[in-house]
């Protein structure tokens, strides 16, 4: 039996490209996200898959070129991760106002990270959809699969990988020594933003891994999302779904304003990631912390929003994703 490092819920989301109203293929997708929620810790992770698709597995065996990088984009409590998946609206200097729909759920299940021989593995089994459809095929999501998983040493350069680095404490950085890659032998290696991972396709049958993954997951409950508002076509039937919500009028569950309204001026009165994004409508990226606060005040944001922005690190913010990352760091 495999020696488990951690177990938990795994969820897959894809975010359509900016201003996209229909999704017909991978060409209409900007990002594929994987959400890992460990059973034994409160920290969840939102990961970005490099080429919008999981590594291919052919006939139960690895494919020599079937490898892909992933990066931890955001860490925080599960509901904070859910808020980061909401629709976005922001202003850019060159293209004006841009709108990006919510990240669309494409799979939920259970996962395990474990050691097998001389490598570590990430394996999962979907509980929904019961049978993968077009959405899952486009994204490389199988009913069950396992991957060899390794963590990049942030102190060494690796061609083809992002330059951003995690802020590891010494006890974790020391695990790498002078090695470029190490196994995931401690789940805490994944609890820091900008951690970079390498995935290599292993098996599409978990019987080959001698690992047991059981139970069901509920991404709506775990991430604090209102299932009545989020598109479920991909999750329930495997069909590619388009965004349903609008940034001005919708936000994830838990982002309710006074009087029960959602979005617009009401949303800007909340200090959630979605509420802060609404309060910063019209901000001109890139900008610094002072510019964020100025824009929020211009938009007459609530005092609680200004208080959160005052706690932001003093650094440059290039996109709304950087703002969301700062929100996650405070939680």
C-alpha cells in the first residue's frame, strides 16, 4: 500500500478568455485551474496548469512528452479560493475595460499524494461528472489518473519555467540542497504561492498504483459557492459551458451585501476578493498600493475595503490577479 503524504478534495476549473461569450474548444480557454483542499489543514491551493491541459496518458502508460508545469497561484482558506474564481472586471491602459467570466467547474473528486518507489505521485478519482465528456477531453481530465509530481528548487533556474519564486522558510528550502527537483514528501511544500511543479503522466488506472481513493467531494460546499449561480453543464454532463455571471451583478456565495443584494455598489462594500475587485473598477494597471487605495476611495468603497487595502504589501500590481493574491496573503 502506498505511503500517503496527504489526501483531500480536488476540483478542476477552466476560465474562458477575456470577453468570451461562448466556449467551443480549448482555444476559447485562457486558464485551467486545479484546486487542492487537504483534509488535515485549512490551507487550500489554487494551481495554474501551464498549457491549459493536463499531461496526456496513453493506454495506461506514460507518454515521453506528456509533461507539464503547474504553479501555485493562490493559497488561503477554501472560501477565499472560491472568491478568486468569481468573474472579473478591470481597466487596462491599452484596451480599456475588460471583462472575464467566472472560472467554470469541470470536475470534482478526491486526490492523494503519495510516495511510490523513487518518486512521488499525485493521483485523483472524479466523483463528478460520472463520465467525462467533451469538456474533460479538451482539458485532459480523465475519470481517474496518476502523475509523477516533483517540486522545483526555487534557487536554481530551470529553462521554460516562470521566474517567480516561493518564499519558503529555511526548513523547507533546505530539503532541496543542490538538487533541481525533489519529491513531494511533505504537503507543506505546496502551501506557498509561486511554487512550481512538474507533472508527468503515469497511469489512467489507479489499480496500477496500489492506492485507494474513496469518498465524494462537493466543490460548492467546500469553496462556499452558490450552485444556483455557477454553470454546471461541464460538471454534470461533460459539456463545455460558457460564463453565466456578470461582474457587476453577481459574486460567489458569501459575498452578500447589506439587504441581500449582490454586485455593483453593494459588492464594493464587502472586503472579499470579489468585492475588492469591484471597488477597484477603473484602476489603471500597472500601479502601486497608493493608486489602489485612491481608486477605491474614488469609487466610494466601504471603510472595510480601504482597511484591507491599507494592509496590502508595498509593491507593484500588474493585474487584478496580483490584487487577489494580496488578499489571499492577508487571510
